[in-house]
C-alpha cells in the first residue's frame, strides 16, 4: 500500500442525528451530523409521516381511487 494517501481513521467518531440520538462508530470524520437515523426513520419506528407539499399526497390518493373504480 502507498503511504500518505489514506485519510485519517477515527475509531470513535460521533454521529449525531437531528432527533437527538448519538452513536459512536468508525469513520474518516471525527463528527458527523445526519438528518434521520434508525430511531426516527418511519421504517424502523412503524410511524408513517407524510409531508404534503401543495396537496400532492391528496392528488395521488384521488388518482388511486379513480383507477380502482375502473
């Protein structure tokens, strides 16, 4: 292996989520900020959060209902 080309490795890097959860893992950065983690992701929590921007979810559901009637 070539010397001086690999980034520094931090075995105890801190990963902070927007929900407040803090994890320790190995990484090439000492501190990492993430928006979503396993404690707040809908797949892991079982809670579905729909962010409706300009009624898109309702338009989609209306199309589904219309298609199901045909």
